[in-house]
């Protein structure tokens, strides 16, 4: 017989598990809030299918509140005043909301650093906490900021959620992160949300969100950032996300159909977003940067991204990086291993445009872009210290490169593009670099250049195509 001695912590853990209760709604309690009020740490509140017209507050409790999934359990704030779900007592990761549809919330008054007292957090409000929200649909909420969700100095984990049809008068139709919030947002969808700034998400005042494998589809902004808006010391890490069909409307000087980063603003200072492995396609803007705009102290690092079929009413159909000399406020973005394809600008720089900044373009493919005022591929306006190397331009409207820049060598300019999908890097040769790019993107990768056969997955079939085309691209 084996005798196992448990530590004090283990005994407490076992005791906690043994005493945890399952509270059912409406079986044991008529409302979700009454079950929360009766719960203790570690308890599990299970909610049956149905519409529950109430607002709930976790009240600092480390409990799980779980619906029936597939939209069957709805927490609906229609006719009530406040966030539908509230985390305002420094809840941690032991506080979990899962498998609900959250709708018709109106938010509560918070102090926005620019606009003062405004209502935020229609669907979900998190103040100074780090709860977990997963497998939820947050939809049809309407308030000033963060109609879907507002995070105030908070770091929640949000996974496998859908934010749709939320409307913010101010910032962040889907999510508004401010005052040093650092949420982890994974595998979420932001679709058809609307805001004046940041249709899908706004990150501001030192909010460094980590956003991975998310989709931003058909969101709308009046001013900047159809899919996402970053400003004032905010440097999100955005990886393997898709920005499809986002729109900036009304403001002729608006920017960033897919994403806009604006370093200036209240709090000032630069922003350093890192954007990796993302696809920007079919986004539109009245002003600059159909796919992405970077303005005034925006030092975005962009790598292994695709900018395709985006359009701008002014400059930078794919990407714009704009600054000013007085005061000196450049946007020195760094762009590596990216593809700019079939973007269009009414003004300059069909693929890429920069003004009074010093960006770097390395190992990129810039093909079949167009601009009404020159620089079909790239336009460097008053940006003579910009650098470009190992970049292939082809098939762009004339003149393909406008303005002056520092040539680091390895650049090519051709009137027509060769149709060689196996040439992933666009250097005219199918070889080791293409295979390394393919391996680096192995797995689900819809729209990326390494998905040679276009089936949404980089896999063995793509390897076989690259091997069969090995050598000079014909």
C-alpha cells in the first residue's frame, strides 16, 4: 500500500474542488445574477438555453459562468442601462465567461482621457482585471466607446469570440482598449462593427494588445482605422490576422482602411506595432493607406504580409507612411518580405507611399499596382533617406518608382510580371528562399504567397509545386 503525502497547497486545492458547486439557471436560481450572488470561489454557474433580460456583475468572484453554447443562451440588456457583463472588482483568470450571446448593452460612464465622461463597454466592461472570455458572440450593442467590449487598464484573455454589428459613436466598435490595457485576443472575428475611430478595435494610451489569428471583416470607421486604430504609445502585436473589406467613410482626410496607427494624440509619443503574417485585402479609404496607414511617430514593423486589392482616395493604395518636418514627426516603418499586389491610389504610390519619413522596404514584391499621379509601385515624397533593397517591381503603372531613395541593391523593375506562383519571394528564381518561406508559413495560411495552390493551407502540395518549378522562373 502506497501512502501519498499532500502538501498544504494540494490539500487546499483538493478541498476546493470537493466543495465547488454547480448552480443551474433557471433550475436552482431564476436569474444568472442571483446564481452569481449565491456562488463561492470555484463554483460553476450553468445557464440553460433561453433569453435572460438582465445585466450581470461577477463582483470579484473566481467562478465560471457558462451558457449552453451555439448562441442558445443569451444575456440581453434590452431596456436596461449598463454593460451586459461587468468585471469591475479586479477579477483574475479564475473568473470565466463562456458560451453566451451578449447583446443590447449600453455601457457605463468612464473617463476617457480625450473626451471626458462618456459611456463605454456596452456588451462587456473590464476594469483593472484579467478575466477569461471565450466562445461568446458579442453583438448589437450600442454606446459611445467599446460597444462590444471596453478594457480599462485591463488584461483579459478573449478567445474564439465573435464581435458583430456593434456600434460606437466614438472609439472601438468591437473593442476599445485604453489606459495601459494589454488584452490577449485570439481567434476572434470582428465583423460589421462601426465606430468613428477604429471600427473593429481601438488601442490607445499605452495599450499593447496581443492579437493573434483574428479576422477583421467589413468593419466601418468614419475617420481612421476601419479594422483597427492604434495611437498614443500603443504598440499592439498583430499576428496572422486577416483584414478583409474594411471601410473608411465620409472624412476625405481619413486614413487606414484596414489599419491605422497614429503616434500623436493625447499622451503623444511614438507607437511601435508589430504586424506579422497578415493579409490586407479589399480595404478602402478616402484618404491615405487603403490597406494600412502610419502617421506621425508611427514606427510599425511589417513582415510577411500581403496587401492586395486595397484602394485609397489619396496616396498609398496598399500602405502609407506619412510624417511632417515641423515638428519633426516621421513614420519610419520597416517592411520585410511583403507582397503588394493590385492595389490602387487615386494620388501617388499605388503599392506603397511615404511622405517626409524614412521607411525601409526589403525583399518585397510590388506588382500590378496603379496610381493616378505616379509611382504606380512606390512613391517617395520628400523622403530621400528611405531605403529599398532586394525588391522586385513589375507591371505597376508608370512611373513605377516616384521620388528619390537610397538604393541598397538587388532591386528589379520590369514592365510586365512573370506568372510564376512558385516564386514566392518574387526574385525571379524558385529556390531555397522560396522553400524557407513556405516552411515558415506551413499550416493554415489563407491568402499568403506561400499558399501556392490557393487552397488556404501551406502543405505538401505546395512543396511539390515549388520543387517542380525549381530554377529560373519562366
